[in-house]
C-alpha cells in the first residue's frame, strides 16, 4: 500500500511544471480574459454610422482612408493559401484573418470579402470592388485560381510576388533616403545660418568699421542670399508653389507625361535602373498571369495597367495589338531595344517557341532582380563619397564666408 502511494506521488510530481505556483492563477486569469484589441466587424455596404457619435465618424473617416501596404497583402494571401491548402473553407479563413490583422482598414475589407462570398460572390469579384487596394493583376490571379481549382497555388505565387515587390520598394527607398536626408539637413543648416547667425556677423563687422565693398566674394554671396531669404521669403515660397503647380499640370497632360517619363528613363544612372525595374515588372507579371491560366492578351493588358511608366504602357498596347493579330510577344518587342534589351527578347522568344513562357519569364525576372540589387548597391556606394565630398565643400565655403571677414576684422583691430 505504501509503495502504491509513493509511486502515485512520484507520478504526480512528473506532471508539475517547475516554478509554477497556484498563487499566480489570479494573474493568469486576468491575462486570459484580456484582449489585445476590439474585433472590428464593419462590413462595407452594410455598416451605417449616420446615428453614431462624432468620434466614431472621425475614426471611420481616417480608417477608410488609410493605406494597406504590400506587406499586409502579402501576409494575407500567404496565410489564406496556407489555410485553404489545409482544407479550411475560404470564408472561414478570411474571417479568421480579419480578426487577426493589425491593419484596421484591411480588417474591414476582409470582413466585407467574407460577407460577399457568403452571399454568392466569388473572391475575385469581391476583391475587384476595392480597386485602390487590390490591383487588376491580383484580381486576375485569384480569378484564375478559382476557375482552375488551384486557388491555393495561385495565392502562394501571388504572395511571393508581393513579397518581392515589397522588398524591392524597401531597397529603392533605402537607396534614396540617404541623399535626400543629407540635402534636407544642408538646406535647414543653410537657412538657419542665414536667418540667425549671419545677421549677428554683419552687426559685428559693421561695428568694426568693415564696409560691404571690403567683404570677400563668398561673404557677399551669403549676404545677398540672406537678404533674399529674409526679405523675399514670401516670393520664394510663392515661386516654388507656382513651379510645383505648373509641373503637375505639365506632367498630368499626355504631352508632358510621355516626355517626363522619357526623361526619367534617360537620366544618368537612375534611368538604367528604372528600365530594369519596368522590364522586371513586365516579364514577372506576364509570366505569372500566363502560368495562372489567363489568355495571353488578357495577361498583357493587365500587365500594362500595372506599369506606371507611360512609354512602357504604350509599348505594351502595341504588343497586345500585335499578339491579337497573330504575332509573338518577342517579335513585337524587337524594335524597342531601349525599353527591352535584346537578351530579354531572345529569352522570351525561346520561351514562346518551347511553350514555357512562364518559366522563362520567371528566370528573366530573377536575373533582373539580382541586377537591380547590384545596381542599388553600386549607387549607394557611389552616393556616399559624393555626398561626403559635397557636404565637405558646403561646410568649407560656409566657414570661409563667415571666418574670412572675422580674420580681416582682427587684422584691422590689431593694426
């Protein structure tokens, strides 16, 4: 009997977590009953806040105008693919993801998608109602997955595509942040020196008997800039706003938009990188959409709508017309070496000849992804010493303009 009791006690101690005491159950229960956030069940087209308070209306206003990033969409499509692949119904999976997402706008959109799917709509049709969130290529890929019964496969590919786009946008932004930040700091320093430091220097020089005609050239330049900034700041701001407005009107017109996009493509260093970026977008989207089962003409049309550059849009329109007339994609790209390099056209020709355009396009996209990454690294490595040299020259000129008259004043006082 005693042996049985000892054996039972030994077995009981085997199922006790070391360091866990009953005195902490009140804390554990409080954590169990707490929620990280209030679940938002707003459904667009059903939800009505007319009788709600001002705070609710303001909250809805800001949420409904917030953005949904590529990372949020990529996570949604990936998790939806995982859950659908595991056999979970689409509606249940979307509802679960709507409750888990941290983006309130995306949560409301997902609730709306689930509601529409429950009432007979397809996922692609429901997504197409949110044109500012889901672009035409994403809707087309999901539609192809639903029609072919390979929704989970298409969602995985779409998620991977969005991940690559997000990583590329981060790299592009990271390469641009450094020079922009340096230039902004330099402008702020220059304005601060002209507005607050330089007037004190001028008073010191005037009291010392130094006239303007005896000031060094660099100091005279700063003096004129100081007078322009302090005396005509309103004209500078008005001129900048006027230039910005004229530029927007010019770029917003067809005439200006095409020429501005051509200028960006021809701009040194950056232009070559942009051309590679647009080629990457073209081949990756066309390959993915064709592999998803969309007709070639439809895939080209969707791809053209997703590219922002007007010249590439127009060329895509030409390609679509040529394919409609029975020509191949590669044949219609041969006359545009500036937009599509010869090696890209040749690889696309091989893909069309071997009926493996999707795989070839994926290989081209991978190659251009690596070239863009290397190009960004080279640009960053070039920009850093250039910006350091620029900052050094700026500081040297500023110091020369300020210190030279002070040295002259010291010599006058000493003599």
